[in-house]
C-alpha cells in the first residue's frame, strides 16, 4: 500500500494536524537522541544508554521505558523499515534520517509495546516537529496514520507467500539476510533457526559475576540474585546492577553466563599451568574472573590489550596480576612465554545480539573476511609464545562457521604441534554443548547465554 503523502488529508484520528508548539516527552526525546547517536554516529547503545540514564532525572519507570524503547527499536528496525517503506511515496533510503529513526520508534511503541496508538503517534510527531521541523512532522504524521490502517498481523500476512525462508525470516524477525543464512548453515532447519532469531529479540536479563576472593555467589544471592544454571560465580538479577554494593565496590561485575563458563573452563583445563595470559583482554570481564581464580592458586596472570583506554578499564577490575598495552599480534616483543593463553579474538559479535542489538545492522560479510584474517594472526602470535605442553584457548562471541569450526581447522592445519583438548570432562553438571566434538558452543535459545564458542589446544612437549 503506497500513500501519496503530498495529497494526504486528515483522517478521523486523535492526532491533530497542526501544532502551535511541539512539546515532546522527555523520555522519548532522550531515546531519539540516543538512537541518532547509535545509528548515525556509530555509538554503542550499551554504553550510551546507562550514561544517559544516570545523568537524567527520570524515575525508574521512565528509565525502564527508555531501555525497552531504545534496545527494542534497534532490534526490530529492519521490520519497522519494511512496513514504513510500503506507505511511503518515496524510496525509504531517500527519506530524512531523523524521520526514519523517529518512525522506527513510533512503530516499536505501536507494534511491540503497550502504548496506545494515539499516544505513540502524537509523541512521535512532537519529536519530529521539535528536532526536524514542521514539515517533517507532518510527513511522519501521514506515514503513521497510514500504518495504523492495518494491524501488525495484517502487515505481516503477506510474508507467508515468500517462499525463500531466508528472506521471510529476515523480515519477520528483523535480521539481515546474511545472518539468517549463516544460522541455516549451523542449525540446518527452519524451526531451529527461528528459535535462534526469536531468542536474539528477547532482552537479556542482567547477569552478575562474583570474583573469587573478592565476593561470592552466595553474597549476590542474598542481595536479590538468582543463581545461574551452570556458572558457580553468577546470578541473574531483576533490578539494576548499579544498586548492588559489590558492583559499586568493584568486587563483582556484570558478565553473561556464557563468558563466565569460558573463563571457568579455561581455568580448569589450565589448573596445572603457571603463567596465564589473556591476549585480548579489553574491556576486562574475563580477565577479572580469570585473574581472581589465578590468585587463589599457584598462577601468575597477565592481561594484554591493544587500546590504552580499554587497558585502563581492565586495570580497574584486575586486582591480581599485570595489565600491559600492546598489539596481540606482537606479543612476542614482550620477551615472555606463557603456559596458558586465552584469546577472545575480535569477531562479528553475532553471539551477543540480545545485548548489542545494533551489531546486526553494522556487521557485513566484508567485516567477516577482515576479522577472520585477524583471528588467525592473533592465534599464530599466541601459539608462538606458548610453552611446550601449554594450552591455547581460541574464543569467539560468534557461532559463525567462518569464525569457529573453519578457524579451528585452519589452526590445526597450520600448527601440527597442537592437539585439541576434549572440554566435555570440564563442563559443569548438566551442560551439553551444541557441538559434539569436544568444543564449547553455547546458544541463547538453548542455554540462555550469549552464543559463545571455545576450543582449547595443547602444544606438544
């Protein structure tokens, strides 16, 4: 349904056609400004939103609304665009970027949140008039009134006629087609792919981690947390992590259970090793947990990070051990060797789409090619400074075959001195990996964690 917006006339709608003065809602205006920063200036929502909420005068209810509106709009903006493009008389790519973002916000309130249609439209038009001008506000008003002529179910009904499951699921669950295609390569059937896409669109509950020697899981439970299913260090929290004293005192952190399991299993495999290295440590989540475990045994710990600002963040949470700054590909220049090395290599981040919703729209196949080259370079550098009988853990927050199984094959081909370690004896009770080859592969829809992958190799003596 295409609407000629130049000829649009007022319909029987509670939103008035003209305003003497726009008075946008402060919460929605904050979200619009953040959305603009994320979509137009490559900001990161998980960093910008907490800062903005802390600096605001919003109450807890408004903060919760802002959180769902920002993250939810980012997750579902692909589907929102698909609907909005059908009622625009101009190609959607040519529409003003601000109108696109406020339109996405409006549709998220209309289709995904318990906001009355008239309130969502009125508040969105106010934002457009305030930030973009009277003309763009009128344009948006006409767009939204056209969308309201159908329910969400009616808008999505034509998807059943799309035979290509990749195209259909991409629209329905708001993921780029290349990601949906990658999931089919991994999961094989439509039902499992659908479950993974749905899981990516469900907000992740905050998960805390206790750092041994500084706090305990029991302490976090007493403060209102529910123990994680597999990790002995974690709890899930309904409230704000910032309200927990152990978090404020930097005796505990915020970390997905999947990352906790990676750290725990790495430490268990390397329990007889002495010198431990986290090669790509920023911003410090795994380093904080591994260093705390190391301090309880006969281990030394070093964290390396290429970015000095991120290394400073690591230093704030690594109480036991050393933090150095350098390119992981040049770790040999440190003049040191290590008994156990963990490389959580830069990757597409497809495993953390629940918590970093904008990543799905930023990453491309071109990024994948660049990242896989970097992953091999970092792995080669780590193996070069690994002592005989030492352990090398290759980790990604991505399930993509090119970043997981194919990389493991390449590492083994390039380094015949390595053998894979079967990690299954080190898994917590009840944990079953989605791989059956001794690697660790976690999925949100199965384990309620990020989609983490880890293979550990041992170097021959």
